[in-house]
C-alpha cells in the first residue's frame, strides 16, 4: 500500500451548530465524496424561479426522517418557498431530526456549550430575531419541532435562499464544511428524479467507492453500520462505515493514508507529504484532511500533543474522540468510529499492528493506562 503522495481535496465535516467561527476549506461533496472534482455552489436553478421546488423524498429520506419531521420540513419549505431537503439536511446535521441524545436537542431549556438549543440548534439571540409560533400554541419555543423548523426556514429565506443556498446555509452556521454536509444530505434526501439527487461534478453514475478511490492512493472499502473495522486481509486498512457522517469517513481515509509511515518528527509543522509522523502531526493531518482544522492554522500554531489537552469540546464525541496528556510525557491519539489511531504500540494493542510504531490502527478497546487523559472531541462530532 502506498503512503500519502500529495494533497487532494476531501470533504468538509459534519457537526451540530456550535457557533464556531473557525474558517475552514470549502470542500463540497456529492453522494459521499466528490473532493477534488470541483467545488459546487448551490445558486438558483431554473426550478427556483417559482420560489419553490417540489421534491419527492428518496427511499433514504423515508427511512431516515420521522414522519412528523418530514411533514414539517415540507410544510415550512412551502411556506417560505424553499427546498425542504435543505431544511432536512440542517435538521439531520444538527440533531438527527430530534433523535440526538444531547440534552440540548430535546430537553426544554438545555443548551449546548455554545448556547444553542432545540432540534434546529438555535442560539437565544438568533431565536429572538427569527423565532416563530408555528403551531399556534401561544409561544415561540426553540425546543418545539414545528416552531424550530419554521424558524430555520425563515432564517434561510432572510439569508438569501432560494437565490443562493450556500450563502444562506453559511449564515446559519459560519463554517463551509457545515454548508457541504447540509447540501450532501439534501442531495441524498431527494429522489433520483429531482435535481438535488444528481452528482454535480464527476460521473453521475459513479458509486461512492469509486468517488472516494479517485481521491486517495489507499484502498477504500465500505461496510454497513456506524463502526469502522480493520480489513481482515490488511490491518493497515480501516473499512469505512456507511452510517457515519462524511467527515468521519474522510478521517478514516486520512488515517489509512498514514499507515506505512514510521514514527518521527518530520510532520512538523507541515504534516502533508511527510515521510514520518509523530502523535501530534498524525492528529493534525487527519483534522486537516477531513476539513476540520485549516492547514493555515496548523502551520501557524504547529500544535503539539499537549496543545490538544484543551482543544475542541469537553468529553467524548459521538464519532470522534481525542485523548491528550502532558504527563508523564506529552502524547495524543484519537478514536474514529471505534478504531484508535495511535503511535503508541508496545503493550497498548492486541491487533495486527501491535508491534509497529508510527501511526497505526489499534483495536484494543481499553485506553493506555500510563497517563491521565484529557478527553475532548471536535465540535459537533
């Protein structure tokens, strides 16, 4: 298997809106990943001239979206002349259509670390401007699904949709990876006969394996579910679960790209194209390649292991968790969809890479016990 040979574009991340102002690369994708095939901006299509597009829900949409939410997305979109699939994309990314276990998504009065609450994750200040009593119960409640979805449609319309959906979604949450993730879900939720379901760059008939494989020299194998597994034929290859956000899939691809590299300091300050990676440059590389952290920031700050002790959000993530320590020696590693990407090897694994140094996939579920770990996660993941 070839080591990484140079930068190519991978998609942006999936995340619930946490008020992040971090500027990241615009990496749009379709189906799963389009990557370097070209960035696409959703501006007005011919069907937008009437203010609304009638979209038939795809089979995925019918399976994935609760009937109440699907009806509310369609009704709110009709009211404000929008594509319901875009509203549904926001609802998916924010709180998985109200099913996310985070208290801020469903517990009245609960906010996340950035102060956002409700199934569409409104800040109180934004709600004051766009909140609406959509169900006529006498109060505008950002934890009420109807009120929140109608308010999201109202915000998008005020921010430029349907004329420019990209700009409107960016106004909703100021991160281009967020725009890409919402648009990807919107495409997947539209039935094949509607414009949003088509691949907007590259070959419309290409499956996700082919699209991913074009952007990396490493093998790309999809599996069902939400947990990654090592390929039985090659312990250096994480098989990619279809049930996780595209940014998590991109992180697994990035981890696969590092598997032949030995441990060493040459990934600092620039992890791209390095012939060695240590623990922190491994994390830097994965975060950059997935669109989670800008390369300009990595080059400027040259993050080391101890810098990740306080980076991101507190506690384990839903799909990605970063473990960092300053003592007895600085170290950092991450788990991605159930697999640990770590340069620590002796005694910390039982898998096929247990004796290898450098960034490798580790399958032992217990954490290395030689340090007290700061547990963090990329916002929204």
